[in-house]
C-alpha cells in the first residue's frame, strides 16, 4: 500500500514533465480532482481517492 504522501509526490513528479508545472496538492482528493479535470484518460481516479 502506497502512503498518501508518496502518491501525492508521484503525481507532482508526473505532472511536472507534462508542462503543468510543480503542483503541490494538499490532499489526495485535491490531486485526484485536478487530474480528473485536466487529464482525460485519468477518469479511473475517483474523487474519494479510490481507484477503480
């Protein structure tokens, strides 16, 4: 099980090379919401932080 902070860091590391800059999310829910809104293929990420 990945720790929430590790997952947030992974998302930040992933988004930086995508040209979206370094985004520091306060919570996994914030990160999931951002990804759902900005990365169309990422709809598998639920706002509750659960993965389908």
